[in-house]
C-alpha cells in the first residue's frame, strides 16, 4: 500500500521547493544574503515586491534592497529546481535585469542557486553579445548547494543554512538517505526555540524530496513538525491550489451543464461546487496525514471512504482538530462513529 505520507508529499503544492526556499530567506534575510553572496559589509534594508508587470506578470524569487559601502543595491536570488536549457535561463535573467533597472534604477547583483546537483551544469553565469559594435554583458553568480560541505554548517553553527544541508555534500561514505537522517538528528539536538526548530526540520524534510524518495524518510515527519508555522503555510498553499483546481474543474462541468441549462447558471454552479469539492478533498487528506504521522496506522483504505462520504465541510474541520488532539486512534474513531460515520 502506498504510504499516506508519500502521497501527502506528492500532493504538496507543485511549487513547494520555491515556497520553502523563500520562506527560509524570509526568516534569515541578512544572514543568508551575507553567507551566500560573500559581499563584504552588506546590510539588509528591505524585501522588495517581486512581481514585474509587463504584458504578463513575471515573479522573481527573492529581491532585496541592501546597502554596500553606504550605497543602495539590489540583490536578486533565483532558486533553480528544474533542468532548464541554458537559453531559457539566460532569457529570463536578461528580462529580470531590464525590468528591475526600469523599476528601481539601482545596481543589480544577481545570483542563481541550484538546489539539484545535476541542474545548471552548463550555466555560464553571464549573457554576452558582441554584434556590429553593439556590446552587451550581463553577469550573475552561480551557486550550487551540492558543492557546500554540509557537515561544516553544523560545526560552525550557521543556523540560517541548516535547512539547506540535506542538499549539500555529505561526509564521505554516507548515503543520501543516511545524510538526510543525520541532518535531522543534528538539527533536533540544537538548543533552538521550538517553532524555529520545527520549521528547520520541515524545511529539510520537504527539500530532501529533491534528492531521495520521500517514502524512505517518512519516519522523520513528526507531530511537532505538523504544528509549525511553515507546515500550516504549506498546507494552506495546497488548499488554495486545490480550490483553484476545483474551480477549473467546476467551470468545465458548468460549461457542459450550461449547454442544456444555460451557460451562465452552469458556470456559477460549477465554481461553487468546485470550491467546496477542493476544500473537502484537502480536509480529508489532512486528516489522514495527521493520523498516520501521529499513530503510524496506515489507515488510508479503511478511513478514506468514510471521510470522503462526509459532505459537511465543518464536520471535516472538526475531525481534523480531533485528529491533532486525540490521545489515541480509538478516541478519534469514537468521535467519527458518534455521528454515524463508522469506518
């Protein structure tokens, strides 16, 4: 049977790695900018709006205003997960440079951070043109996390980089799964505030999905991690994407109904049904994920049908709270059966 946590990982937001990476930067803006860019004397000023409107909206990953030698400068960070071709990467980079200068009129220091070890191998770190006397040179720095020594991050107590350590180079003779487990153990042993520690652990857990099969590290997902602000944020992103998908499906269904009942009425009903279906679907997934993480019951097949049969969204939300607070599985089952929903 496919593990519930494995399915949970697969159904996280498709842009989960970008979400997590930006969340980490939002927690440690100045420290990360200093460590990753190696710019002497850098002082963080503020995060800037990353949407760059043209005919269509382009959103950057991280855009910060900093001070270097008392001069305001933009620092642009782009996280690269996919294995895009070099021409596609360069086109996007050149576009970002132009739009940022048009909007802010400040010098730009740009960095591309590759999360996968096999991505960006041919990235030249620059775009150059020399044609009929019209010369253009745009340079940016390429950072590959796989080239960092992961153990040294813990040895030197660089908290802001700990979330990225599973993607870094492990000690010699250590497999990737073993390294992810070691990162988890070393992070868990740090004397940190509970919410920060849980955020670091779940950041590591999600990013580790880039290098190992999530099924091999599902045992690292613990109940306290599910109570972290990051988990709630990621879950909310998943719900919102589920609602968007539900709306799209609802519109399609509404159009089909509209052929017979009237297009306007059908689309309206389809949107409402799509939103409700998306919310119920994500509530059921959340209940199953919490039960499996807390009680290791592998109860997907026995409970999924019963939960999917509940049409009342408020009832599902109550059951989600019960799943997070119940002393044991039996207590949850009693609550489920109390309203005639036996498993």
